[in-house]
């Protein structure tokens, strides 16, 4: 099972691909997609192209996207929402299983504490995946955390759906 986690954003979007095989977890790829300052339509097009290339190259079975929550900065919330929409569209078009998780769900699953800070998340993601260094930028660590959350909670969600 290969899960691509996505921490959407228009300026910097983190991505992280985690593979679960033979009972173990491994980070296959992670990083960030950055778009230059400019008109939003062009930035969204560039984000689409880069994310589409990652999904085409890596062929994940599922995509886990951070759920957009209301933000005090409406402008930021709008751009994150637009990027999340693009990510959900690409994942659906690729035929991937798609899931959304709130930041607190990811923090609870990965760090055992729903209010964990960025540094705690980076450290726990590195430990869970056996990485020698913490993933950078923090958006990539968040994306790996999303993938880990999906892999951890997937079986529970399937059992609940069939109950």
C-alpha cells in the first residue's frame, strides 16, 4: 500500500509518500511544491502540473489531504482551500482512494497528542519512518504524517463502515 500525504498550500505544499509492505513503513519520497508569487490561476496551474507529475510517477494507492479548517487569515484560508481542491481533483482523476484529515487528527495519531507542535511532529515522523534526519520543510513532515495517519486509521474506518 502506497499513500501520498498532501499538506496543501499555494506558496508551499508538502508531499510525502509512505509505503507499507511486509508490516513495515518506509518513506519513499517527500518534499515541497513551491509556486512563485503571481496571479493565482497560474500558480494553481503550476501546482496542478507538479502534483500530477508526482502522482503519475509514484502511483499511490491512496491520497490523504489535510482538511482545510477556518483560518483567521481569510486570504490564506482561501488559497489553501484552492490548492486542496486541486489536490482532491487530481487524486480522484487518478483513481486513488481519497481521504481528508484535520491537523488535530494527524497530531493525535502520529504524536499521541492533538496539540503537538511542528518540531514534535517532525521528530515523531522521523522516528516512525526510521529516518536519520527530520523531514524538511515542516510541510513535508506534515504530509508524511498525513500518509501515516491514513495507513494507521484505514483498517479502523473500514471496520466501522461495515459495522
